[in-house]
């Protein structure tokens, strides 16, 4: 039901989502402008990823084997990064900072703003503009964005380490038949675990008006109240996401990432409201009333005793 309710909220708040997409595009444009010095320095290296003989690696199952395409993609990106560091270390580091620190930091501000807007809608069906919510919540969203960006860097390091380890395997049978399934399972598992850790972070800051560290603890506690249901729904969402990416190709990330980002903002709010036993609007006419907080805690205690 959480997944379905999130989809309903996605549909009933499409204007808010559209404004978030606009913010998303503007931030990407800004960061690409900042990335231009690195781009021009390494344009030949970057262009090599899109060479006709290399672009098949981005196309999923449509050209060659999926396992072979993934293996080629891992190695191509790794070789480009190593060559860039050897050619101009300073600009390579600058490019990484722009794309993996500055960009996520700004996008996290946008995610917090979207969830702030959703809070007002879910709580009282109030309509708040994106810019108004951005300005009003800027102080809190900055602290959230800083901590979330640092958390994302650690998570990304774990994901890249896992993918690098898989790229070292050269057995032809494993690459052809086993690699796609292993990559799929690893990505779904890691992203689901990451979501469980941060799912209630921003909602707790918004609902309880607390600082970023206290909100993180409250977010973890909220997830524990519906742990297995949240695990199953999160795994389902990421399984669908990564299945589409692996089948249709990495190029689909350009469309899927902003959609998934907006959906997860809504999903986070739905899970948190449900865990707190808070009534909320899913559209103009329907109000959901989850089990009261005390009822959920008593059920969990009884299950633990049994």
C-alpha cells in the first residue's frame, strides 16, 4: 500500500514534481557550466566513451551480450578516470568535486524543499510554492544537504568499490551469464540499504522541526516500526529501476534518475507519516488514517515477546 499511496501522491502533486524537475535541470545546467574547464581539458577522453565501437556498452541488451556490455563499460570508465588523473590531476579533482560534491549538495536542497511542500499538502492540503518553501526552509535544508552529501560520498565509495571488484573478474562465462545478475542484486541491495538509513531523515526534520542529527535518529526509529514492509517496498522500487536501466541501457538514467528522485521524496514522506500514525491526504478527496503510533509499538513489542 505504501508504494501505491506514493504513486497516488505523485500523481496528485504533479505540479510540485514538475517544479522540482525544473530546479533539477537548472542545477544540472549550472554544474555543467562549472564542469566545462574539465570537459574541455579531457574532451577527447570523454568523447572516447561515445565512440561508435564503445557506445554499445550503454545500450543494455540491444547490442551484444548484457554482461559483455557492462564489463566494457566498467573498464572504459575506469580507464578514462585513470588517464584523466595522470594527465591533469588538479582539473580531474576539480571535476569530481563539482559532480560528486557540489551537484549532490544543491540537489539535496531541492529534495528537502520538495518534501517540505509535500508536508503541507499531506498535513492540511495547503499549497506552498517551490520558491517560498526553498527560502523558508533554507537554513535547515543547508544543514541537511551538507550531512546528506557527506553520507552520499561514503555510499558512492562503497558502490564503486563493489563495481570495481566485479570489473576485475575476467572469466568469460561469468561475464556473459553471471555478471548482469550479480550487478543487479548488488545494486538493489546497496541502494535499498542506503534508503533505509536515510529515508526518514528529511521528513523527521520537517515534521518535528529538530536538528539534523536528532532527525537522523528519529528517521531510523521510524523505519524500524515498519521495517520488513519498508525493506520489501524499497527493494521492489529499486529492482524495477535497475531492471529498466540494465535492460534498456545506461542512457535511460538521464530520464529515470529525476523521476526516481522525485518518487523517493514522496515515498519517504508516506513511510514517515505512516510510521508516526499521522493522517494524510493522498489526493484532493482521500485521507488515509494509519494505525496509531502506540498501536504499532505495542504490536512490535508483542511480536518480540512471542
